[in-house]
C-alpha cells in the first residue's frame, strides 16, 4: 500500500535526499526489503508475542515454564501466521521489478555480483533477528506491567523509524534520533544495510565499509540483551492463578 | 421525553467514566501517536531538499527549468505546498483523524451480530445506533479532554510550520463545523460497513480494504493535491476526503472561501446519506437476523 504513496512522491521528485541517492527504483528495493523483514516478523513472531502477553495475564505461562524445553524458544515459535507471508511474495515481485529496472537503466546501470545474493539474505536475517529481539524485550515488559496492551502500538512506532533511509535523519536534531536508533535501539540498520547492499553496492567502498560490521554487532548485542531481559523478566514472573 | 433524555445522559456518563479509568495510558498513547509525524518531517525535508537541488541545477542550465520554483523567490513547493505547509498539513490531518477515526466500531458491530449479543438491543428499549453513537461521543469527549494537552504541546512546538498563522473567523467556523461533521460522517460510514455483517457475517477483510482506502483517499497519508488531476477529480466526489483532507485544506487556505461553504454543504449531505443508509440497513438487517439460544 505504501508503494502508492511513494509512486506519488516520485511524481514530484526524482530523489529522496540531496545526495542520498535513493532514486525511485533504489528506493523500491529499500521498500521491498522492508516488506521482506516485516512479512517474516509478522509470520513467525508477531502472533507469538501477542500470545505471550496474554499468557502472562491469564497465568498460562506456568505450563510453558514446566515443559522441558527452553521457554523463549517455545513461546517464540508456537504459532505461525501463514497469511502474512503473502507480503513476502509481493516483496519478491517488487525486488525483481526494481532490479530489472536498475540494471537496465541507461546511466550508471547496476551490476549484480553473486556476493550480493548471499549478503542480502544474510543481512535480512540479521534485521529480522534485531526486530525479534526488540519484540521479545517489549513483550517481556508485560511481565512487569501485568498487561501490555500498547505493545503493538509501541512496536509499530519504534519500527516506523526503520522504514526510511537513514540519510533523511542526518540533519539538525535528526542526528540525535539517528544516533539513538542506530546505536541504542538499532532499528535503522535493520532495513538500511541489506537495502544498501542490494541497491547501492558501489558506495560501501568508501568510508562506509564498516556498516555491515555495525549491523552484525548490533544483531549480536540485540539478541543477547533481549535474552537477558527475557530471563530477568521471567525471574519476576508471579503466576496469575491461585 | 425526560425519561429519554435521562436514559441517554446516563449512557453517556457511564461511558465517560469508563473511559477515564486509564488516564495515564491514554495521554501517553496520544503523545506516541505523533511519533510518525517526526519521520514524515524528515522524509519531506529530504524530498524538498532533492526537489530544490534538482531545480537549482536545472535552473543553472535553463531558467525555464525551475518550474517548481515559485515566483515569490526561492521557496520550493510541491503541488503548491511549501515544506512548512506540508508538515502543517500532516499535523492537521492528525486533528481531523482524531475526530473522524472510529477504531473498532465496525468490527464491534460485526462481532455483536455474529455472537448474538445484538439481541440485547432487540429486547431493551435502547436504539443500537444511538447507543453506539453516544458511547463513541463519550469516548471522543474523554479523548479530547486528555488529548488536548499532548495536542497543544505538539502544536505549540510545531507552531513555526503554520506560516499563515490562524485563518480568519469565517474559515475557522467552517473548519470547526467540518471537524464535527467529520466525526458524524466517520461514525455513520463505519457503522454502515459494520452493519453489512447482517449479510456477510465476517467483514474483517472488507474492513481491511476500507481502512486501506481511507488511509489513502482521505488524505491521511498525503495531501490529495499531490494526486494526478484525474484522480483528484474522482476523489473529490468520494465522501472519504471529508474525513481528513477537507478540514485540513480549509485550515491551510487551500480551498477558496466560496468553495469551502459548498464543500461543507456536500459534507453535510454525505452525513445525511449515511445516516439514512445505516438506518435502512439496521432495519433490513434485523428482519433478516435470527437469534438462537439464551
């Protein structure tokens, strides 16, 4: 749906940001990447996270705790919402369409390298893991708060920042946001890194070679810290039943 | 008559009290709702920067290339909106949507039809649409009482984006009227969709499409002036743009003074049309409806 909005924006401008280099088809690669990550998260993790806060409220988490399996694993993969995977197909279509356009454009056509097809899925995976970590951390807070109805809202507002190229934040007080959402809650690297690898493979040669490493480090730190938060939260769990 | 008034007043009061239970959560939630505006500000700043750069480049080569450059000077505009106007527009649509959005109304009606809860309106001397309207009004009243603080705060912070300042009195009156009408229109529009459940039982996918269309065609997502001319023509004939675009456009003086009264009139006609439609649907629907069990 968002694509309609961007098609209209690109009717009025040929680029987002002065030197950002996000022209129409580059940006559509970015958008496809967003869709990939969102569809994966919504298929595998979103239903479970919602279920989790309900488990806490009703006290049914007891049953999950009793089972001889890692609790986080159990509650993370209980359900799958296959319908959300339809967006994944849409993302594939959009990505292919944009890449065809990018590789055949007259000026400065994109050349695809085999390494891109390895790195792109890998960094999408990293992005999904970061999103998953944020979700686990948010869901865990419902142990302390009893009920976290605004979980979904909170999730939506935080991930909302990840849907745009990080360059747009790099001005004025946006730098503070940029810093916070890159290094504290690393949502900006989630989409930006894989999208950049696919759409602007030439640029990392310069001063930006370190971004994939930042993404990797961010993934590791997020997964570990969400695990820590989850454990900590479980420690505070008091069953709701008698 | 007095009994009626007392009854409706009681419904309103109970709903109000119910709404005020979670005040803190409410205020925080409202403030959070402005977060997407921040990304919009940055997105549009980036877009305008690109447009400006493109026009200065082409302007250097050929002076007629600077089509987007307004005659007044260097202010860049997109579809007649300067950057400030664009951001002001987004803030104003937040305002419009605070009036016209009806979360959970249609799905609530559909649920009641499906699980048979609607029976209570058949037995009790309470009109269903009236009851829902009052609870919704209570919800909105409670919402504004608390939301006025975060709203005022954000609008105060963003006052610089309103380059034109306050519109004149006449415009302000039209603005407020169109906001109030947007509330009523939003309510009856969504109630009508919820009432389709008498025929379909499950309206969630229909609702999904409706929400998508509303987001797009009400002007919530972007000013409708950005649309190509033909699409813009079509959209003005739809009721949806009264839910977000019209009030904001009135405030920003995008609609000439004589046209805004006509617009307001058309909006009122849409309201009447949907009031009628929902009444007919409720009547017909209840005749179709069959309730089982206790």
